[in-house]
C-alpha cells in the first residue's frame, strides 16, 4: 500500500496536482504510514513542488526520520519559491554530507541573493568532497559566478569541468550577455558548435540576444537560419527572441513572419509583437493584433499588453481606441500598474487632452521617474513650458532623481517657451549637478533652442566646442534654424559640412534649397535641387492618416492605389467646382 501511495504522490508532484495530493496525504495519515520516510518524502516533495512551503515545513518538522531526500526537497523548494535565505539556512542546519543535487540548489540560492562569499564557501565545500567537477554542480557554479559578475571565475569552473555539456555552454552564453560581454558570448556559441553540440532553445535565445545587443543584424539572420535548420523557429521561446531582434532593426515585416510561424503563441509572443509594432511605428497593425489576440484567440492581456497598446493609441493619436482601453481597465482592473498609468498619461497627452493627462497623473497612487518624465514632456509638447518647469521642481521635492529623459523634456519645454537662459542652465547642470552626460538628443535640443531664438552664432560655437557638434542631426537642426531665420551665410557653411559627411537622407539638400528660396535666390535653389538629384537619394513620400469609424485611412503623396481613389477624386473635383 505504501508503495502505491508513493507512486501516486510522485505523479501528483510531477503534474503539480495539489488537491489530489492533499487527498493522498489525508489517506497517508488515516492509514498511519507517515512514519515511512519514503512516503513522507513524497508528501514533502509534493508541497515543495507546488510552492506550499509552509505545509512542506510542517511535514518536515513532524518527520521522525529524515534523509538526504528530505533535506533536498526543503532546500530546492525554498530556492524555487524565491526564499533563498531560507534555503541556505536549511543547508547550514543539515548534518549529513550533501549530494550533487543539494549542492546545486544551495549554489543557485547563493546566485539568487547574489552572495559571492556564501557561493565561494559552498564551492570550496563541494571541492573538498569531489562534487564540483560533476556537471550538475559545475553548471550551477558557472551561473552563480556569472550572476555576481565574476565571469573569469565562471570560465575557470568551465575549464575544470570533466564533461561540459549544453547546459554549461548556455550558462556561459547567458552570463556573458548579462555581464555585457556579447563578443565573448558569441565566441562560446561558436565553440559549442565546433564541439558538435546541437543548440537548443536556450542557446538560440542567448545567441540572438547577443546579436541584438551588438547591433549585428547579419549574425542574427544567420542564427535565424540555423533555428530553421534545427526546426526551432516555431518554438515560442526562440520565436519571441527572433521578433525582438527584427524589431530592433525596424524590420516589422520580418518580425511578423517570425510571429506567424510560432505554433503555440504564449502571452509573451503577443506582447512582443504588439511592442514591436509600436517600436516600428506600425501602430495600426498593433491595434489589429491586439484585437486578434483578445477576440480570436481569447488570450487575456496583462499590464505589459495594455502599456504597449496604449502606446500604439498614442502613436495614432486615437483617443477613441485609447478611451475604450481605459474604460476596460476601469471595469476589469482594481489595482493599476504604474507602467499602465504612465501609458494612460502619455496617451491622453499625445491625443491633445492635456487636462485629462494631468488629472490621471494626480490620481496615480504610485509614481516613478517615468511618470514625472511623461507629464513633464506632455506639458513641454503642449507649449506649457512654465508648467513643465514647475513640475520638475515638484519632482525634486518628492525625492525622485531626474534621469537623462527628464532633461530632454525640460530642454523641449524651454525651447517651446523661448526660455534660452533656463535651457542653457539645465543643459550645463546635467553633468555638473546630476552626473548625467548629455547625449545627441540633449545637444540637439540645445542647438534648436538657440537657433529658434536667433542665437545662430552662439549655437555654431557650441557645435565647435563639443564632439557631438559634428553629428549630422545636430548640423541639420542648426541648418533648419538658419532657414527659419533666413541666414544664408551660416546656412551655407553648415550645408558644406553636412555634404562633406555624405548624408544618407535628402534633408540637407531640401533645407538648403528652402533657405535659398526664402531669400529669393532661385538660381541657387536649382543648384541645390540638382545636387539632390545627383546624390541619388530619394525623398520619402509624406503621408496623412485619419481615423474614420474606427479604421485608419492613409493618404500618401503621389500614391493612387487607394481602394476608393475614384470616390476621392470625384469629391475633390466637386469641392474644386464649389470653390
């Protein structure tokens, strides 16, 4: 009977069938076979596997006899439940010699609390008794050292292993990614292939993330081909990483192909693709996929889904869709996530409803630096510069430290309000007061601020003093200000610098042409247009998008493929005749 009960309890542990397991535990007590250490271990393991550590502890304390399996269940159970300190406490209380499974769980618990000292102590203990060279323990050691940032020690463990396996390589690859050493991670991936090991989903996820971090699309595409060869492209874990890679390079078409190939899409698959649509500015597709996810597949959205789809509504300035999602959130969700709250504030601001945006911001129970950045940027973009600066003072009063994005909002606010001195003061305070190094976006905002205020010479001096000043985006911003102020002399100087940098867009040629046109220099306008034609660059066609009865209609310059082009032309002729 004890053997049958043990077999059933083992099955419940594997399938995490808690209720059936509780019934079996009751039967154990009724039959009085709980003193049998094997039966009690199965009960203990059931509760540990189901994350019920209070019940597991009760069983453990009541056991008249305990063996290695008993201690292993408690240590691994606490570790898997995220209670790493308790796992280590049980490890220290154990008076039996640990086996490889207990060593591995204890070392993983050290990684969970990022305790190098405890990890090294257990490493020494495992060496003393000859367990460190066992792959199960060695892989845990590699992961632990990577987790605490000691990648060289992780490599030493790998070098001493008798038989490093696929898990060892995966631990190294993931560790190098986490420690921002993608080149070493890719070398490990190549070494794994040379040793004849076939990559699994974890190997590919790590390798593809390396390509994404390294901005190496070519390598990423090679790995994508390898996933197809290994028949893993339809695996959600791998497919999600492929989508993220193509999204980073704004290849939404390739990301969608990867998404459609995933056979059993999980919530992360849907979230990754919706976020990819927003990142690639294909907001309409993002909304369409959200509807497909909810209506056709019955997948329940989470906070990340709502934040992503609200970003799509903001990108389209579609208050109709945004309000529908907001209403759904009010109806279905009691505790609002701060990320969703930030997305709502941003959505209403992008849709032109700054009062609604500010009201929601004030109603937020919890705010982080993103919340403040969002509301500051919202006021800045609505040309409410003074309000944006007051919000910054309130932010500092709450004890939240500004970050790089905060200063983009502040500089934009100063730009729109014409607050030149304040803008320069904020720019200069970034590194001096807050230890934040200005990047290209901050510098561009400053140059635009000075240019719009007519301080073109001062702006030009800034471009000469800072290394960022020679960036094509900065020079283009100042050239645009020259066109606004009709300063042909400085404009021509900047245009020459831009042409020397071999621009990849038509903007410098168009800006120079418009500058000449504003001063009536028609011969030079023709010259600038000829330079554009000779460069071989093509101006991207402009387009307008409007929302009609919940759907979006896109109208592109010189594009006549619209399904209702006949009706559109007829209406335009009618309007022309009426005028």
